[in-house]
């Protein structure tokens, strides 16, 4: 069943329709917003022809014809694209609004109410956010696995007497110090970060050793039936030490440090997450 609604980007309307639990947006409306064209329909028509001539591909393959309400109050078959399809289309539109529009699109493409009804959509939304920012698929897989491992660990902390925020920060710092020799705040300074998420700027090895330290800590908690912050802190140090030892062994073999000032996003030429 389809459900039509209006979304707003910087005060301008973009028609969208919910079809099979996924939002599809009017391509004409998006073109109008990005180009400020007096005739976005004509711009879209010429754009499709140009891409087909220059690249041999058809932008229309990213579209579906869905009924949207027009200014006369009637519904007409309209070119619509989902979040991923629109991302491909706007890559072909030279516009200073392209980047802010991508961020907007990532936020409105999936609604919280859908995620509550179907938790898998929350994971899909997170993947899409990273994809829209230019992260490669293999990095996204590691990041998503790291998120799952982190959630599993914090669930154990909650059950075993740790209080959110303050205790979690202390325990996380212990794992990080034992794994990398620096706390998360020190790690962010090393990479020149401020408010950004540290893990979104880690490379493959940094993510892998982060996961190892946290997963080892979780298993120690369970095996030793740990309770109370002092014991959890001791476990965190032990779990981090396991990852730290593995890191040092790899560094010895590679002849270089895994801990570096390198910023993954900078190296991949994509912008930092806000």
C-alpha cells in the first residue's frame, strides 16, 4: 500500500511516496531544488539524454513510475527514485546544494517509526548513512560488526552493575588504554578530531583491534560471572590487554605502528560525519 507525503528541504517541497516500506522521492522535485531551474522537467529530460550520450548509461534505470499528487490535485505517474537511486542521480548534477542534500536525504530516507516496527531498517539506515558518505563496503561491514559487539558489551555492563555514561566511559577508556596505549580522548587528539566519532575515522586494523578488545572483555565478564564496577574495570583491562598483545605482535611483524595520526576519512577523500 502506498502512502504519499511531502518532505521539506530548506523550505522547498519534495514529494515522496512510501511503497513497500521504502520512501521514493520525486526526481523532478529534487532536480528543481538542486538546480533552481525554472523548468526542472526539461532539465531532467536533457540530463538523461546527456548521461546516456556521455556515459552510455541511463539514469531512468534508477527510477520507478509512481503516482504522486500534482499541483492540480490529481495524481500522475511520476519518475521516482529511492535513497540509493537519488544518490546516483545527484552525482550528475553540479550543485553546491548536493552535499547538504545528501545529508538531508540520509535523515529522511528512513523514518524512526519504521525502524521501531522493523529493527532491521535501523541497520539498513546506518549502512546507508555510511554509504552516502563514501565509505567502501568492506569498511562498512567491519563498522557494523563493531557496533553489534559494542552493544553486546554495554548490555553486559548494564546487567552487571555499571551505570551508563560515567561508568561506560571509564570502562571504555580502560579497554582502549590496554589495546592502543591511549584513551579515546587522547586518540581523538592524535587524529586531530574534535566532536567527530573516533571509530568513524579508524582504519581496518584499528577497528579490528577495537572489536577484539571489546569482544574479549564481554566473554571474560560472562565466563567469570563478573559483578560491580571494580571487577568490570579489571576485566576491561584484561580484555584490552589481549587485543594490545595481538596489536604489538602485528606491529613487530609489519615494522610499523597500528596507532597513527591517520584519519580514515581524509585518506578516502570523504567528508567527516557531523
